[in-house]
């Protein structure tokens, strides 16, 4: 006789929007680091309504917290940041490394609400 058991499905990830700073606190095309739930995140203001957030640690430099000091630019219409240490270039929207496909920079969704920048945090990160 075969016994089967149905396991419950895990709950869908829940997201929370965390306030990072005022839009006016950032200079266009210049990165700034913020601390959200003990995680360092680099913010980049491209325009008043276009803000990108990526992990502040450099994937190619053993996790050195330097990405907010990277060089902001673009490849076509894709905004990018180049690592200040090894100059790998990352797409700010996707985190894809355009110079080394083996590397990836974590990205976070952002929004502007009432003049403040908010970053989306997934529930599995809430205890980090």
C-alpha cells in the first residue's frame, strides 16, 4: 500500500516598503549608501523619479562595501554603475554585469512616495 501526503504550500513572499531617505538628500548621478534592516544598499538618483537601489557590496571584490562610490554611466538607454575597484560595469535595473557574465549585483525595487525614496524588502530578509 502506498501512502501519499500532501504538504502545505509555502506562503507567498510578503514585501514591505522601507523608507530610505528624501529624494532631495541625493545628488543626481551620485551614489549614496543607506542601511535598511542591517543591509547596506547603494542608491542612485538618475532623475527626480528614477531611483535605483543595489547591494552596496562589490561582487568582484570579496564583498567590499563600495558600490555607492561607483562611476554612474549608461550603455545605450541602460543606466549603469562601474565598480570603483575593478571597474566591472553593472546594469542598475537588472544587476547584470555587462563586462563579466559570471557576476551579478543584487537589485532592489524602489519607489518615490511623498518626496521620500522607499526600498522594497522581501519578508525572508526581514529578520536579517
